[in-house]
């Protein structure tokens, strides 16, 4: 089979794509209208009132996590680089067992809307929430820039619209989802998107395997015939072992520190449902990554690497071009619409988590000291959502024609270095203190940003310098241990009696909920009340 040499319809207005996209937007806006009538409280706005089932949340988690980078990016990496493209799939996927066994249950039992609820549970509220908000908003902004710029470029290629028009459409529709429907609408948008993405990718993979007698071995053999044995060998994309480990650490622990993923565990009724939803999500995401492996090799064989790179040098158009080859312009239109829907759902989740950091962590807990009336909290939440949506549009336009691929890696590096260590230490170590938490989170955020700025990705590839001060493209191997060490050292040097005294309460509640809280012995003059913003009694398992 020779790669296609015929001209592609990518970049031309596609009627099928427009119809499918308008259908998706119509359905999701109808869901938003329905959700808006049910969103009357802050709990419903940020956590869907805890009324999402484990199965629904599993699909929503998958929909929130499977971004355009997952679908188009990994398929493109595998198509152009072969086996090495899988490092992102494996790195992201193995983060989910970490979430299952270390994060999901304690997070659900200890928190309310954000991961800062858990870190601040037994510590001083103001400094911890301020530091957590820095990490959260930094991750959200970098991730938003990458998604919005990706949206502009993708939709320009897929639909033939101008870059600015594409960014404004994505931003405007996303604002409608979040502003009016809150978490209920966002959840159902993510569920619909997950079903469409899994269905479209599966149909595309089946179409590819059909051409090879449903034999993956025949597909891989054809790739080897065309591109040599290195197509199935590691080392082409990432050859430095330290680089491989560093990237893997950032992807794995970054998954367990992404604010928009952690936020989803508050939407289920109890800890058991949180664990079960991660089990479903892991299965769905694992299946999806297996499918993208088929899509990547299918595109390299049926479309050809040269044709893919000629349309988009990053290889992001591999899956849509493959759809056009195996199913014509109609299939291309469907996959294009699914790609657009994918970006919309992820951006909505990111915006909601950023709004939670601004309104719940900063306004309600820091400014108002936990005493903001319900109506005021909801109003601030919606204002924060609108502001973040407008900011996303502005950033998308400002970063036009910029290479922003490194920003997704940066977002994961910050999540892994700033959010994950503080979250884990606060739940598992009695000696963790307020100063330790603040130092850990700020060290993680600042060191990740600084080292990526000094890395070859920015200094050589982006700025055109001859060399870089920091040799690795991803700093995870340095910044993650550094964040843990700084948190430990500062906590040891500045012990905190109240934080240590309340650890037994945290430990009990973390595992069984707050229905029965054991008596806590505290030093004289130390209070043991639940900090503002934390629910008094979530359901037991």
C-alpha cells in the first residue's frame, strides 16, 4: 500500500464538520440550559452538588483528561516518530493508579471544592491557600494557552476559519458552559465528548485494521518495511535516559496534581464512588491510548510521514488525514468536529478549576475568612469564570504563531512539582507544617518555570540560542524531589504544634469520612476546629 498523494481537503470548509460541530454545540447548550436551572448553590456550581455517579464521573474524568494533545498529538508523534510516541501515552496512563491509591479517597473525604482544602485542613488557611492558588492558576493559565492556541491552529486547518475566529468561538461557547451551567453542564459536556471521542477513534482504528485483515502485526510489519526497524524501537524521540525518566515523572505525578482533574472527585457522593470513577476512567483512557497507537502507525503507513508533516510540521493532522484516507471527507468532517469538541470540554474544565481557586480559595477563604454568604460566593464564582474565559481568549490571540507545545509539559511539571508533593505530605506526614507547605508549593512552581525557561526547549528551539544552561527539556527529575525535600526540611526546622496535634483527626477522616470524628488531644491554647470552607460531614464509605 502506498501512502496517499492526493490533495487533502484539510483547510477547506467542510460541510460535514460544520454540521457535526453545530449539532454538538446545540446538544451541549441544551444541557447547559437544563443545568443552569439546577445550579443554585456554590456546591452545585463547583461540585454538581455531589450528585454525579461513579460511572458518569468516570466518563467525565476521561473526557476532561483526553485533550487534543492526547488525540491528535500522540497519534501525530507515533506517526512521525514510531514507538517513542508512546512515552506520553504510558506516562499519562500510569499516573492514574497513583490517583486511585493515593489521592481519590482522601481528597473526597477531606476537601470540598479544591485540593487546597486538603492541604490547608490542619494548617493555617491564608498562606497555604495563597500558595496553592499560585500553583493552580499557573497550571491553568499555561494549559489554557496551549489549548487555545491549539484550538486556533487546528480549527484554521480543519474548518478553514481564521485563527482569531476559532479562538473566539471556543472561548465564547466555553464561557456559556461554565458561567451558566457550572459543574453540572461541564460534566455532561465532558461525558458527551468522551463518548464521541472514544467512538470516533475506535471507528477510525477499526477502519485501519480492516485494511490489514484486522492484524496489528501486519500493520506494524508494513511500518517496518517502509521506515525500517527503528519504527518499532525506542530512542528516536527521546534518546537521553535522564530525559526519559524526567519526562515520565512529570507526566505521571503531574496527572495526580492537575487541579481540573482533582476537582472532579468532589462531584461524587462518597469516597467509594471516587475510587470507582477512577477505575472506570483508567480503563477508558487506557483503551483510548491503545487506539491512538493504531491510529499513529496507520497514518504513517496509509498517509505517509512526508504528507503529514507537509500539512502540519508537528504531525497533529495525522488522525484527521487518516480519517480522510479511510473514510472520505465525511469521516474527516466527523473527526474534525470531535477534535473541536475535545478542546471545548477540556477548556471548560480548566476554567472551572481556575474559578474555584479564585473564588473559593482566595475570596471566600482568604478575603472573607470563610464567612461569605452563599449568594456572594456564587456571584464571585461566576465573575471569576467570566474573567478567566475572557483571559483565555486574549491569551489565545496574543500567543498566535508562537510555539506553545512546551506549555503543556510546563503545566504537568508545575502540577507534579508544586501541587502533588504538598498534597501527599499533608495527608501522610504528621510533621508537615504551614511553612513547609508554602515553601514546597512555591519552590515547585518557581523551579519548574525557571528550569523550563533555561531548558533547550525555550533557549534553543524557541529563542534560537546555541545552547541552554539546563540540559533537560523537562525538569521533573530535579523539581519534584526538590519540592519534597524543601517541604520536609522547612517543616523540620519550623515545627507546628497545632498541625501535628490535628493529624489524628485528618488520618481518621481521610479513611472513613467525618461522620464520627475521634477526640483530638491538643496542646493548651491550641484550637481544633474545622477550618472555614471544609464540609462538616461528608458521607461515609
